[in-house]
C-alpha cells in the first residue's frame, strides 16, 4: 500500500537555503527492500558537499545516508529483518532526510538493546568511519602517538576516545579554546588550536622531533601540507574529508622529500561494501559504545524541517560532537 513521506530535497546546488521540505508518494517496498519509519537522522559534512555540488548529485535529490528507525514493511525475498525491528544504516542510496523511506535490506544492521535511536543516528556513519580509520586503514596500537584533526567534531570525539582506549596518545587539533576543552575531555592528551599554535612545531616537539606514524585529516585543504609535515619517515597520511575545501593536486615528489610517506584517501563505502564487513564493523562499534570506551555526544538537535539551520551551523563550525535531525 502506498503512503507519503516528508523529505528534504535539493532542486539546485547552493547554500542552506536550497534545502526544501517536499511531500512525496512512497510505494510499498519492492523485492529486496525494506520500508523504515525514521526515528532519528544523522547530520554529516558529506551532505554539505552534496548540497553545494562539490560531490554532484542528479537533481532534484534527497540528502543523507545515516538514520535509525523501525521496520514498517519488507519486500519479497527479505528474510534478515521483519516489521517492528529496530535498525540503523549508514550507506545506500541518499535520502535519509525523510520521515519514511524504502532502501535495500542489505545496508541495515539491527540495533542491540543498549543502543537507542538517537545514539544510533549519531554513531553509524561517524562511528563506522572511526572504526575503519583506527582498526583497518591504520591499526592503532598501544604506545602509538596519533594526530587527529577536528578532534571536537562528530568523528573526532568518537575516534579520539577510541584511540585512547586502544592505548594511543592522541594529539588533537581544534578551532577554538572551547573545543579544545571538549577534546581534552574526550581522549586527547594534547590539543592544539589552529591559527594559534604552530601545529608542525608542536607535534615535532611532542614526539621528540620524530613526527607521528599517522595523521587523520578530515579538514582537507587548510591542513593537508601541515599534516604531511607532522609525519615521521614512512608515516601514513589519511585524508578522509574536505571540511575546508578539496585538496589541490599533490606532487608525488612531496612524499619522497618528506621521508617516503604514504598517502591514502579511504571511504566508508569501500570498507563496508560486503555484508560481513559491515556487520563486523558495526559489532565492534556497538561493543565500544556498550563498554563505555566511547561516550556519544549529541550536542545539537534540530527538527527535520529545520535542516537548513543545521547545515548553516555545521558549515560555520558552530557544532561539536554529533547533530541529529528529528522527524
């Protein structure tokens, strides 16, 4: 039976003002699909990239690919979930900014009892990102010293707590003193303030001149060269976001000149492409939250209809931790 859904869509690329609330018909789920009623929706910086056209989408388009909710109906051939199940996802077709939607059953994970809807929406994309960064791209070990940019952001707060729990010393960077205090309370041993501290000099000093084995950089253009200069020989530069803009083309000679550095640009989609990979990553994330190693900070909540306000706050770096949209 068909129903309707309230959905935030863009009909043109641009600023937050292009986000419009539309009412759309929603058919019954097709083969292999599940229909979900959303309870909470995660806000992430990739949605800014989609909105502005940095990562172009065919228009008109919905936004978002992280949410939690309850299964309303399942299509033919679906046997992993059933109506009434509590589920969450962080991949699949865009369109999470909605009250209800259909999506492939394979992208869903069931929520354990100790993970609430708001928590799930706050950690699925950001927490799974932290998981693949810390456990798969570079497997953080006890005794490592790591540098994490935007340590007070959604991914940063989760990743820095998790890295500390793994026995690493975490150097974080933030944009304001208030964010520095937040980062220090959530896993960072030292926090440096961009524009105030000499990041490279301080990192070198904190590592006895050696540099760090890995830098996690989701900021992009503003921090990229600094990040390279903070690495020790054969260190790994993990560029996983562009919050300050896309990184300019990189001469390969830079990597040689700085000590045979390694550079990667990973994505969550690659590390959760297979169903068993997704489930294993989610299980490890839920265990880290359940054990208390990772505390989830939902510091902003907006109504779904106010998604433009949420985007404006996110872009201007006024947010900390995670932001949830409430249908």
